[in-house]
């Protein structure tokens, strides 16, 4: 997959514009191609079928595709083509199925959280959910602007005088990669994806695990993460036993990744409570949140997305990567 492209799924909406911008930067980080994919609307697909069946030479050879022109203008293309390293494909079929098929040859597939036809109140569109649930490649869902508006306002207030949107973008791009880990169950592919993304960004991986026991009276459920380095896990420490055991399990599980990615700083966090809720909180300061699609021991016919991934996709304040956990669920 070293030469596989990053694929951006677009439909001309503002939501897909955010996904396209994110995917373009990602392709630069990985030094790979960018493939922009647009699933044609029903009327365009009907036209193509009618022309093919009637062999009507008087009809134009191609149906006008305003999304292709929109992509060209956004990417600053000179002439009729696209910038070097960028290709465009118009797809036919249902949106989830067409993107699932093309995603089989992708490094990752990037799409907005809602499409052009989505209701404004929806946190996650049906196509985004369906593709994240079934694609053979990692799917990155970039949330719509309203999802992070409150957090952006809070950050602007905290950094009054910092000024421009460019500063906010720079701060976001420097954020850590957060990955949810169940030490006994999370597949290696999920961790490898998270560490790779941190490496190409030159940033930290924060590994978050949650344990389902009541916290001690001294802990507040919404308190900040306690980030503890491996060297701080001495036997005489004062940590909660479940927390200390989880951190030890994390350290053991992460050892091969630390060896493989020696330049990637690692933070470990073991916290009480709901894993999805903790990952959503962490997403406020993250460039990317990485989760596995579902439990690795489910059968190949069980394609439903897991509860943690489902909740994080709906509520995270930034991009979320859903990494497949089965090799045969394509």
C-alpha cells in the first residue's frame, strides 16, 4: 500500500470541501497521490445509462459534471487538467457501495460528516456512517464546521490577540494523535495507523484506555487525563490499582510500536469511565482520533460498527479515523 493514494470523497458541499482540504494535506504528508472521487447523482447516472443503451451519437459524450469543475477551481488547476499528483473519478452506483469499492485501493478514504442532502441537525450522515462501517481501508470522517465551533470560540478566547484563522489551523495541525486502546483486543493495524499518522506529522501519540470501575472519592469523572510515563509505574506508586494495571498492559502492548517508531513521543492515559466519552474529550486538542471499527472477534458477516467508534464519529470535535479490524469484511 506504499503507493496507494489518499481518496477524498466529494459532492460539492461545504462538508466535502473540508474533507478535500484535509485529504490534500494528508497526501502531501505521505508523499502520495490524491484521488478525488464523486458519486454522480441519480439523474446523471440515468443519462449515462440512456445514452449507452440508445447509442445516440447526437447526445454529448459526457454529462456535465459541475463537481469536477468545482474541484479544479479549488485546487488551482491551470488549464483543463488537474494539478500534478491529483486525479478525479466520477463514480456510478449508490454512494456507500461506490466508495466502498474504490476504497479497496486506497491508503485511506476521507469524507465529510454530512453530505449535500443531509439535515442540518444530523451529527453524522448516513453515507458517512455506512462507508465507515464497511470500507476495506481506514475511513477518516472530517466533522462539519458547527461541530467544533464552540471549541474554536473557547480557544480564541483563551488566546486573545493571537488573531487569524491561520494561527488556529497551525495549532490544530500541531495537535497530537489520540488512539483508543483495549490492550487485549485492539488490533495491531489500529495502533500502526495511529503511530504512522503521528510520525508523518512529527507529533505525539496519546494512548487512551478506560476502565469500568467506580472512581475513588478523590477523583472527579471529568477531571483531566493523568498522563503517566512508563518509568513512573514503580511498585510503590499511589495510583488506583486498576489504573496501574491498565498502564502496565498498555506499556507491554506498545513496546513493539515504540521500537518501530522510536521518534514518536508517546503519552499513556488510563482513565475511569466511558471510553467513547473520554475519546470525545480528548478530540478537542487532537489533530486526529483513531479508533478500531469493531470487536476483532466478530464474524466476517458482522459489519456493524462498534459502539465506541459509533459514538466517537457522532460527537468528536475533530477528524476521526475508523480503522478496519477484519481482513475479510470487504
